[in-house]
């Protein structure tokens, strides 16, 4: 357990602008990771090993992409007890993202809205940060690297950016995630449609196979999808993933729906809604995917996990692994162990 209860730190952090608090926290973790002061947030990693997509995960609880976009804090975040960490989304060129303010808390709903827009330092800096991380992977942690496209790249040329990302992160990733579901990059979600998805995944899979043959190592590739999909769309995605030999799917990203937060302050802000309000929408997509995919096809469930019971519900819906992000902001590092122990007992 952390030496300083998160309940004491949270009022201070929640008194700051949401993005300022986010940056302050990450900067502190980056400076203190791999030092004795890491004990301030350190949690024991629950041993609950499972093999998914050919990778052996120390436990089933991971950090979702988006919290550490630049990979500055892999070791420090890993010390919270995660079995796996996913960092990014990274784009080939660094970009500032959307105008501020662009992150908003909805504490009554245990939720966030963000329209950050893939703000990151770019591929070169990202890879350097990943290479500096040591302790998490030495301890057996699994590292996922999440790739996207630059905002300035026309959607018809999106494949070029994803190829650059794939080639850049491949040597350093345990698995790679293709993010086509953020609502904060114009037209990005159009890549989830039938023909566009098939073309993109076919191109990426061919290049990945070439890289694997050169390197003599296999790196699974996942695709991250949105919760705002109709049943037939989920079915098309499931078929397209299998047809292109994609190793797994991450369900889901943030939602553009607002029905669960109507009337709350900031509910009308543009961007993706995360946290408790997306829990059921995410589980719905997981159930649809599980029904449409083979029983052993890997699904990572993410969206609204605020407790061990929520993590179990993701597994019961059909996920093999679970990721958290917004729950960590509201509940603190202890959430990681709570979820991992709940899944180990299950």
C-alpha cells in the first residue's frame, strides 16, 4: 500500500486544473521513479500470471494508453502493481494537441472529459523514453506501445503515419496497439469502417510480418475501438480483425455520448467521456465482440473500472485482461491491487 493514502493527496490535486494536476503528477513520478521515494505510491504486484496473445502477463490489470503519452513514467507507474503498461498514443511528429482547456473532471459521475488530441513529443522522443525504462520490464512487466496519426495528416494518408509508428516502436514493444478510435482527431473514427479498416490493417499486418521476419521475434498487434458502435459495426470489425490476422482487440476508448452525465457541470464539453459512465457501453461492446470472435481470441477490456468488482465484470463480459485509467485518478494507486486481487480470486 502507498505510504501516503491517496485520500490525502486527492483534494490537493482536485483543487488544480485537471490537466495541470495530470502534468504535476506525471512530472513527480518521472523524477522519483527508481528512487527510494517511489515507495510513496508503490504497490505490491499481485501474482496471477496468464498467457494472452503469446505473452505471459504477471497479472491481468494494466494501465490504459493516454495517461503517459510520452513514456516518461513507465517504471514509476509499473511500481503501482500493474501487470502491463500501455503508453502513447504517439504520432510520428510531435504535436501540441488541441487548445486548452481540454480536460475536465465530472466528480459527481467519477468521470473525465478530454479533447487533448494526441498531444505528444513525437516518435523519436517516445522511443528514447521507452529505451530508458528498465525496472518494470526486468521484473517481467509487459509493455504496450500505442500508435496514431498526426492531426495534420489527411485521413486518406493515415496509413503512412501508422506505418511510421509501427516501424518505430516495433523493436521496443511487447505488443503494439493501433488507435483508430479517439474522438479528438478529426475523421479518425472513420478508419473503423469496413473498407478503410480492412485496407489499413492489411497494410500494417504485411509490414509487421516483414519486421518480424527480419527481427526473428513476434510482436502481437491489437486494435483499439470505440464504444459508440452499433451491433453490425462490431460484427464487421470482428470479421475484419480475423481476416487480417490481427492478434487482439481493446474495447473500448472514450465515448461521445452524454446521456449518463446530462445536467452535470462540463457535461457539454466536446471530447471523449471516460470513467464510470462508459462502463456499461464498454461491457456491451466486449460482449458483442466475444460473441462474434473465437473463444480464445484476446480482448482487453477498458472503460469505467472503479473497483475490483468492475474488473471482474469486464472478465465476465468476455475480456481476458483489464485496463484502468480514469479510475486511477479517482481511486488512486490502491485500485490496481484491488482489481488484481479480485481477478486472482476469481
